[in-house]
C-alpha cells in the first residue's frame, strides 16, 4: 500500500483550508483546551486541564464577593462552601475565545473592587463588614440603575453574578436551593405531583 | 469477527458499508443477520456507550460546568459527540458565499455510531403526503415510492429500536399498528399547560414518539416478527434486546445511554450484527473514494487509515455509502476517473444538488402561574414527551397560509438540570443579590417555557454542495463547498411559528421573552443548525433527473447504494432518522434478494 505523506502543495492547501474555516460563522479558532475527546467519566476539578489565574488577592476578593451574592442562609450554603471562586478562576483561565473575552472584565473588576474598598474604607474588599459590602454592591448591582462612574463596575458585577450562579446551581446544594430534583434513577415516572396539578388546574392526560 | 484494524481485513467481502450511524448500522444489521459478510468503515474511533457514557456526572464535575466550547459543541462537555461538531479540526469545509444567510453549518461526528449517539431520539414517520409533495402543491419532487412501500419497515424499525408514543390519528401523522409503540411517558407541567391552552387556539398537543424504552422490550416475541423463518437472527436479536434496560428516568439522552435504554447504533444495531460473526468494523478508516472496475461496477472503497496515515483498499461485491448525506456526496464527487470525470453516479450532474436541512425556529416565554411551584422531578425520558404535529393542512390547501409546507412543535421541559450556565435571567432578578437573589432564583426557576419549530424546507436550485477547487483536508482530500439559500416558504414558515408560539405563551398568561421577529431571516436558524441534513443524491423516477432509483441504488452503478439521507427527495418536518433506518432496512432486503438472484 502506498503511503499518503502530505505534499508541500497539500500542506499549503491545508493552511488555506484552515483560513477558510476561520471565516466560518463561529468558533473561529480552536485553541488548546481539553480536546475533542476528553474522558467523560473522569471527575474533574478546576485546575486539572489548564492552569488557574487568580492571585491570592484576587481569590480573596472573588470569594468574598461570591459570598455576598450567595451567602449562607435558610436556602443553602455560602458560595465559598461550593467552591464558586474556583469555578470562576477556571472559567477565566480557559483558553477558549468566549472565556478569554470575559477574562479582563473579571480581573479588572476584582482589582476595582479592592481599590474601591480601600478608597472608601481603607481595607480590602474581603475585610469589609456586611454593611460595607452592601454599600459598594448597591452601587454596582444593576447596570440600568448605576451612576455613570459605576457603569463599568456594574457590567462586571452582572457578569460575576452570572458565573457565580452557574457554579452555585451546578452543585447538589445548588439544585436543592433552586428546586431542581433529578439525576437519580426512578422505577417509574409519575409526572407532576397532585398538588402541582391542582395548583395549576391541570389534569394528567397520559394515563 | 469484531472491531479490527486494516491489516486484519479479509481479501473480499460481500458488502462494504461506509458509516456506522442510523443508515450504516441498520444496513449492517439487516445484511449480517441474513448471512452476508460485511465490513464497515468508520472515520472515527471505536466507542462503547456502556463504558463511556457519563450518566450521572454533575456540572460541577465537568470543566466549565459542562458549558459548550469549541472542543465540545452544542450540548457541551457531556454531549456524546466525540471528535465532532460544526467544525472538526483538520477537516474544513468552505462556503461559496460570504453572506451568513447563505452559509451552511455542517455537523460531523467522528465516532462509532456517528450522530445516533447524541441525537434527540425523536422518531416520526413520514406520512403519505410527505412522499408526494410535488403532486400536492407543485413544488419540489415526489418520491418514487409511497408511504405504503415504507410502512412495513417503519413498523419493523420501531419494534427493533423501541419507540414510545401514542397514536394520535391526526392528518398525515401515521399511527403505528397496535402493540408496536411503547407506553408514552406522563405529561410534564409545561406539556400539560401547552396541551390545555393549545386547545383554545386549535393547536393539538399529543405524545411525541421517541426511541427510548419506557419498558423492557418483549424479547420473547418481537424477534420472530422481525425475522420470520430466521432462527439465528431471532436468537441474536433476542439476546441483544435482553441486554437493554428500560429507562430509569434520569439524565439527558444527548449524553448517550450506558444501560442501552435509548437507541444508538452502537447499542442496538451493531451488537447483534457483530454477534452474527459476519461483521468486521474498521474504525479510524476515513473513506476517500469508491473504486470502480473496468466494467463500471464498484469493486470497493479506498480509505485513509488514520492510525497509520496510509491509503488502504477494501474489496467487496456491493458498496453502501451511509456516511451522512454531505460526506456521501463528497465521496461520490471525489470518486473521479477517466470514465467518471465528474464523480461517480453523476452522469445526471445532480450529485450534490438539492441539499436540505429542517427549518428551525425557537421562542420562549415566562409564565407567572409556574412561579414558585413545589419542587418536583421532571427529568422523565431524557427528552421531549409531548409535541404538536403539523396541524394546518386544510388551511394550507385552501391557500390561507403564505408557505407551502408544515412544521411540528417540540415542547421543552421547564425544570432542566441547572449547570453550565446561569439559570438566572438578569431581566427578572435585576439587581438582586444575597438571600433575595436566591429567593428570586427559586421563584423563577421552572417558569420558563420554550418551543422549537422543526419545519419542511423545499429543495431549491441554490442549495447544494460541490467540491472546493482549492481546499483539501488534512488527508489531502478535496473538501465540500456549500451553497445555501432559503426561499420565502421557509422564511414565512419560521415567522408563522414564532407568532404561534407567542400566541400560545400569551394564552397561558405569560410574556414572550422578546418581540416576534420582524423578518423570516431573523426567525430562522442558520442552515445546518438543526442537523437534519438530507438530499444531494436524490432518488427519482428516471436516470436523467435523479441519482438513485427507488431502491437507494444509483442508476449508473448497479452495485452502489446510498443509505443515509442523501437520496431524500424532500425533507418533511418529521426528523429524518427513522426514515433513514426504514429505507436502509428496505434496501438491505433488496440487496439480499438481488444478491441471491446473482444480479449484483
């Protein structure tokens, strides 16, 4: 059997092809990540595939802010108990275009947070009281209401909150907190419980 | 005979099958259980869902919570797809146009079982109208076969793979014979809401049909119905069926299924075929072209062995291409010789022409009545339970609609597993944080409904694939160049779907997530995004106007058959997989019969 070593012409053609592919609608370049055939049965921990980014100060600020957004209460544990900041660190460290795009927003936002805490209270954000946390967060928690000076910080807050929520609610405690029940084998599927059907005035039509 | 490498292949086979998905899997099953010696070429690696499926892995156990990335596209990290997606490294395709709306997204999967490993398992029969669309409205093409030709095979495939659902008796939505369908799963909250409120709008909502076992298959009786008089086939199929467990109502089917409760080629078609001793599978075998002898008959397939980089040949008396319609077109166009300068089976010049996808549109809303519902489990069968078959045939016939063909509505669940993305919608929770945010998250979770339209695209002159004159893939094989254009039929259909969904959401007391699109282009999903690619080597009534005859057999090369979606002359709103399987079984029976008569 003849071998098919690529000719120089074919190698050039391949790069032309790669260029053409880069003009496709999305996923413009494929960076080095976990690859197209990762072992799906392996349990993954942040830092396993690509190195994390946060400095000690960034990690402290991220952990503190995540706990302001998701504190321990009657609904569920604090974000820090669910390793939310590790997830955010993994996210912004990922080599993919979307995550690379979000990276500066998060890192600059965390730096701003500490600088703002120092400016107002001469302490890092993590060292503030709940009241002081609220004073800063109330100014940046919703872009539509934020003063122009806080516009950029408000964009950061919403993005940080979304990442925190993705992390928080991807855990068993998060599922409990939001009301998701599943991922457990059942002998039968009985549909919505009676109290739910009654509340909605619905009747099960599959008998 | 098992999974082998190139060097272990036999000098010659009865049949070589390119592709291991729905078409290739069904073909291998049909032929090997009837004693034909087959070899299957699969471009991707071997794959065992029983060992490799991440059944209960949680988002917090995956990188990025399982969110989609360029490495794992679409459903993300836990999507069963391996080495695949709309882009495959080193295997580009090109677009003839720079305009986004004239581009085609081509999903490929490089693994044993192909796209069957992650598909939605929605298994709908084409109805009688769907085989004769041109006769009904003068558009597109009629099939050279009718529903009655395919009906027995739909029934057999449903019994083999296991399909849940109920007969609805609705127009052009065929019922299955009694006892064929497995019990439909119970309606979920969103299903029952849509059903109740749809009634007021004249929209029927009924049980969908999906290839998931809602109870164990009747392994004592089904095999004899599938293979009368063939005791060996009956025994092998019964053994395989007994290996399949009923659904345990957890985890999404797009991950695949380690207990074989849903259909994948790798858990349903290939095990009995391999057990027959008549099937060799060569993974990592990227088919390049069909080899043709001096008499014009196909003699085998030339492929790249990806493990060595070498070109290899496998010989067979019959060649079956089931590589996905795009890849099948590409193999034919690349099978050039002095005798076939424009590619194989292409005397008509029609190879590559009339490619189609489904029309896709999706639309969601928020329903206050669903806020703060008591938490409950609605994972169900790992996919849709209810749907709406196209229901406006009469209005369409009366000329009341500005598009010619229909769509069905797929009804999503309202309490999906969170993770991989934020389950919180900013516009609802606004600036909330702390305990207030957690309360709001709980309040709104479960209150969002989403509807997806899957509609029929009419084949047109401007949607086709040819070979790019310059670009080659990493193996040096010329790649496909896609040409794509929707017509107003598709645009108007997508708009109609959005308006329907908005009306239904409003009827339920809810608010649509956004205003209805102003143009069809805004409403319609890009071509290829629905991954229902068919056409490109149409079957028809005569050799000048089509590529295949009514047996999926190319007019020009008698021992060459196309058994994926490529021969489809139309793409009904019904998802194509069940029809691909039914036609592959029918073609397999024809190959067996013709081989016995010495005609191949």
